[in-house]
C-alpha cells in the first residue's frame, strides 16, 4: 500500500494484495457468489447478525503457494435466485 499525490492523496495497492483480490473476484463466478472474502479479512470483522459466512476451504488461487480459505458472504434472510 502506498499514499500517492500532492493535492489529492489516494491509497493505492500493489503486488500480492491486488493479485489476491483479482483471484478472489474471479472465483465469485465459479462459486456462484456475489461476495467472497479471504480468511484473513474474515478474522478482522465483527460478526454481527446481518450476514451469513460460509467457509469454502482449501482453494488454490493462481500465483499463491498455499491454499486459501474463503468465505461466501450473504445477507441473512436473502435467498439468491
């Protein structure tokens, strides 16, 4: 992560963060999910009563050495057609 710009400062991401995000986004279609998050991000959340989290274990993301756990996130009471 880096801060860039003199007048308008923006946060930009490079490398592994961007690569992982791209791979997880591509996985959404394969797993028929609107939202997937990594295990690392899941651990930082306050788990409230608004969302369901379903773990999908041992996913291989291209460019990663280790298998990754991701979570499907759905709003409670919402059924996907």
